[in-house]
């Protein structure tokens, strides 16, 4: 499974990079995103859900890095 590590980047870069990845990915593709910026943690899952994709989030460590698991439903 592809992992997009945006944990060191601040919004809006993770959002833009996620949208670009989704455009190039195949229907049904699954991938994970690592995020730590508060804005990105809110915005990236929200836009993916709005686009109709299945999204699950979980905090994975004490530094509040969030793992977002996505399945595309294009």
C-alpha cells in the first residue's frame, strides 16, 4: 500500500499533493497519508470524504501524527 508522508509539511501542501495523487490513482486504489499539521488533519480527510471516498483516521503516536487510510471510489 502506498504511503504519502506529509507529516513534516503544513497546509495547504498536503491537501494539494493529496488531490494530485487522487487524480492519478486508479479506481479502488488504497493508500495511507501521514499528517501532523492541524489544518491538514482536518482538511485532507474532509475533502476526501466530500469527494465520496472511504476514509479512516487514527492518531498513531505521541506527536499527534495522524494516519489516514483511504480507499478511492471514483
